[in-house]
C-alpha cells in the first residue's frame, strides 16, 4: 500500500506564481513582493491587479480596473431577498455570504463564456459583490436597512461605509487596505485548495468560490479571529474585575484552556514554525492605527495576552514551536477598525476571494484534474444478506 500523507502535509500539489511561504524563517512573498514591501503601501485594487495580471497596473489600468469593480457593487434583487430571509432566520454570516454569492449566477450576463477575459470580468463582478453582501447582511441582522454602495470610494472604504453608513477616516481605510492586502493569498490553504479542486473539474468560477467559502468557514481556517478577539476582551474584563494584571489573568486563562486540551485561537500554523510574517505586518499596522485613534491601552493589553499565551504554549506543548499566527493580529486590527468579532470571518473572505480567483485562473490554465487516492481499510468478502434476514 502507498504511504499516506494525512492532511496532505508536505505534499506539493503544483506550481504557482501567486505566493511563496517559507515556514522555517517566516517569509511570505506575494507575486514577487515581500509582504512587508507590498501590504502597507498598496491599495487592495492594486494587489488584486497584481495577482490577476502578474504586474502592478499603471495609472490608466488602475482607473479602468477600479471603475470595473465599483460599477458592480449593487446587489441584484434576488440576492437581497435571500439575505432578508437569512436574516429573519438569524443564519451565521458565512452561511449568508455563501448563499448570497450563489445567487450571483442568476445575473451572470455571459454564463457560458469560459475565456480568460470572460473569467476576469466574472471575477470582477463576484469580488465587487462580496463587501455589499457582507455589509448588507450585517445591517439586516441588526434590524437596519442596507446602505447603497458608493462608486466614488475605494473597495476598502466603501465596505466600511456600507457597514456604518459613514465614510471612514483615512487612517481607518489605510488599516483596512493593509489587512485586505495581508491575507489575500497564502499558498495552498484549505479554501484555496477547495477552489482549485472544483476548478480542476472544469466547473465554473462561481461554484469554485462558493465551495471555498464553505471551507473558509471552519474554525481551524477562517473562523479563528473572532474567538481570538473574544479571548482578549474576556481577559481584560477579568483583570478589571479582579484588580490583577492582564498578564496574570492571561496566564491563568491559558493554563485552564491547555489543561482541558482546548486550542488557543490565533496561535499555531500548519506551515510556520516561527512567528507568522503576516502577524508582524498587521502588528505594525495595528500599532500605527491605535496611535492615531487612541487605543494604545487595548494594544498593550493584547500584547501582554500574546506573551502569556506564547509562554503557556511553550510550557504545555514544548518543542512544537506554536507561535502567533495572522488571526491574532487580524482580531486586533479589525477591532481597531471598529468591526465586531462576528463579522471577522466574512471580512477575511472579502480579501481572500482575490486569491481564490487567481488560483482558479491558474488551475484552468493547468487543466489537470485533482484526484488523490486512498488506501482501503474496510472489510473484504462480505456476503449479501436479504433484508428479511438482517
Ligand atoms: N493551541 C493549543 N494547542 C495547539 C495549538 C493551539 N493553538 N495549535 C496546535 N496545537 C497542538 C495540538 O493540540 C497538537 O498537540 P498534541 O500533539 O499534543 O496533540 C499539536 O499542536 C499539533 O497539532 P496539529 O493540529 O496537528 O497541528 P497543525 O499544524 O495541523 O495545526 C492549526 C495548525 C492552525 C490547525 C492549529 O495550530 C490550530 O488549531 N490553531 C488554532 C486555530 C487558529 O488559530 N487557526 C488559524 C490558522 S491561520
């Protein structure tokens, strides 16, 4: 029997020009750029163009691309109706996003077209709708009317405008851009793999993206930042109640979790054995954001929580090198931007869909069916027993 690579650990599926991860030294390259070179400077539109076209756009190309996205923000009537029904049933946000994106097939003006150009147009339409679906559903869930998107705002600023009904300050928009850029693509993660598997059957782009949303929903992938934020809030509250320091409360919290064999969200990674470089980039952006908006107390407490978690993980899981991952700092930056933990996973999807699209296009170009095998460990030679005799 062939050797099993459980979880496909260390299995190299294919080649990609989109991102490179070195888990031993903590390095992430996005389409040729070290993450720290790209994420704090670019707009999300520039990063999308880079991933989809393998180069940065010039001014004219960026204007055309930005207009293409902003022209596709309004939701079709059916999508809005689905979101309204979902809100009446209080469905989780990721489920509403998945169902909302699925309805976009209804308004695809060229459903049969599969050329690269047609898929790029489809990708722009899908991606442009993500923030509107998430923001509209968030407001519906909270008994508010959705806010009509504005075409004169950037992708990042318009999303926050649709959530809050107010145009965000430049520092907040910059924080959002840096977050979106930081998590847009990351090798063969589970949701990207899901998208590529679906695309490898020559299925359509919308199906691949809907499948990827389902994969991202899981707590081991995109579901971690909400609980990571809740952890920091809870530990701060405990410290405020007890009069002890945040570090002391965090130590007790970590000990209790690890003794009961629970995982600490925002720590550990399948590939990184050192600190996740995305945590560093977001860490810098978070500090800058809190300096400008006046939340440094929260930032310092969160750092104390991080230190306590790292110490406890080293003590209870020695040698496993479980370090801070992107989700811990995602929690801090999205909190600093003013978003609630429940919306964190769909906001991750608003970014990652850019990477999914690029991988789907690569997969279409490769045109190789992804189909691993299994070793059978069931019974042999069973004999058929008629129903009446069972
Ligand atoms: N808290 C506590 N223990 C953890 C841990 C965490 N965050 N991450 C890994 N471990 C432990 C596991 O319990 C296991 O311990 P054991 O060997 O004593 O049973 C060991 O480390 C290996 O775990 P495994 O799940 O095989 O490692 P992995 O490389 O597949 O894990 C994650 C990757 C992301 C699934 C894992 O680190 C995790 O669950 N993290 C928390 C969720 C999270 O933050 N996800 C976002 C990722 S960006």
